[in-house]
C-alpha cells in the first residue's frame, strides 16, 4: 500500500447498510423537502443486491458509479499518487489523459502499430515497482481490438508481482464476453470496470460499476460522493435488468451489421474487424468519403490523430434503416 493509499484508508465513508433508513420510522434526519416526487435521498441497497447477482460477485465486491467513466477516475484518484506513473495503450479513451493530468502523473503509452496490433509483452516490459496503475480496455477504444484471457492473465500476473493495480475496462463486454470475473480471486490487484451504456442501451442513465476484491473496493469507496447514484438511476437499473433481451438484441444487431460490412465490397474503403458496437473503416479516398457522410447529414468519428487510425472512419451501429443507407452510400 502506497503512502497515498494509507492516507485515504483513514477517511471514514458510510457503508452500504449505513445508507438505509430503519423500517417503520418517520425519518426526519436528512433535511429533505416536505414535497416533491424525488424529495427523498436515494437508497441504492437493492441496486447493490441485484448488481451483485448480475455480475456474480458479493455486494462488497462492487461500487456503482456515474457511468464507468467516473469509476475509472476513482481508480486514478485512489491508486495514483500525485506525480505517479500510469501505463496505457495508445490510442485510448481520451479521458484517461484527463484523469492522469489531474494526478500530474507521467503516462507511459504503448502504441498500436499500423496494422492495429499491440503486443502484450510491450506492456509487461514497462511494469515495475514505480508504476501505480496499468489501464487496458478490452475491447479497446477506439481501435476495437482485443486481448485473450491468457494475455490478460500475463499482464495481471506481472502487475501482481510488482504490486501494481491493473484496471481492465470492459465497457464493451457483451460484444466480446470473456469470463474475467473469476480472475478477481486470483489477482488481488485486478479491478474491472463495466458499463450499462454500450450493451444495455443506458448511456443516458449514466450507470457503471467497478468490480474488485473487498480491500480495493473499500479504498475506492473513499472517492464516492455522498450518494453514488440518484433515485432515477436506481429505478432505471432495476427495471432494465428485468429485460435482458435488450442486451441480446443489441449484440445481435451489432454482429449482423459487422458481418454485412465485412462481406460487402465497398468503393475504395476497407473494413477493419473490431469487437465493439461500431464499424471501423479505412478509406483510400478519405476526403471523398468524409464529404459523402457530411453531405448526407451523417456524423461519424473521422478525426483520429494516431497513425494507426489514419484515414479511418468509425460509426456506431444503429437501426437497419440507417445502416442500409450507409451501405448504399459506400458501395458507390
């Protein structure tokens, strides 16, 4: 445990049970308003219970957050002391740079090559006792590339050897469903971030979770605000998990259109296999394709800076009408 973690551990924060009002009491101890639809502060207890069932962990092994993005920041603020060191892939989720900046941390970037390949051993070579956090998204964002269980274990094992926390961001989990939860017992340094945005279609609800051992979650809870989620978010989550068909439908739609683009000849454009909920294309006539999208009032992501994504176009998979239109445009 670093000096910063020892310092954080002394901060008292309420546990899950501490948030519950005693049954049968008229509770007037929270300074809540007399009237209003959401006048009462949220009680997230049932969310913890149902999320634990969903992820097959104990309630002490998870922490809800305002989207997995907030959970990722918790990891930086908990395990990276000011002036610390972080390892991440490059390119990566842009907010990682922001969270590292808040900690004034040095960032060691492991680059994808021009063929969108990244060797796990390149990450492992940089891991030593001076590193505070290793961050890997699987599937990765924005490249959509993936690592296997043996590759993840190799990184986790080396992090464990050097007492380094390993954050595995699984925002796109259901599109590449590796069973990584059992690794939490084997690697006490491992933290998994999950999102309800990409698979459950709840991006607007801002719901995410951190999963880890009780010791890590206890430390991570030092970062949470007074109320980790609002009552509407709790209600949305409890309703959503009663309808797992939405995940199946989203995954099926994504897989269907990935197959369509993979097997459809396009005009001067190359399909790149990915494992997120999007299509990634490499254009050999970038200005033409960029204008084609914009003229038809379709806005993909086209501003990638890293050389491995030069002239690439990425767009979310949507309904059949939208996807049919894009295919027709790109067939020329």
